[in-house]
């Protein structure tokens, strides 16, 4: 998901997306700890997407003031 798609979403949708990314990140870390994770790049992608969602949420909050 790119930044343009995320900016088109509402803050509530972004919060839901962030919650999903956090769950995915937890599951990926658990898989890595148990040795089941094959593609370790997924952890980085989930973490960075979560950071992007947080950044966009902060931008929207700041512009609403």
C-alpha cells in the first residue's frame, strides 16, 4: 500500500489498518521466533507500513487543528 492510497483513507480506516499491521507484525515475530518464517523481509515491510500509517495520521491530526 502506498502513501497516496493511505492518504485517501479516513482516520478511522487508518486506525483499523494500523491495528491490523500491529497484529501482522506480532504474528511475523512469533513465526520468526519459532523458526517458521521464510521471508524475513515481511517484518520490515509491516513495520515500515505501520510507521507510514502513523505519520499520515499525525499529518491529518495536525491539518485538522
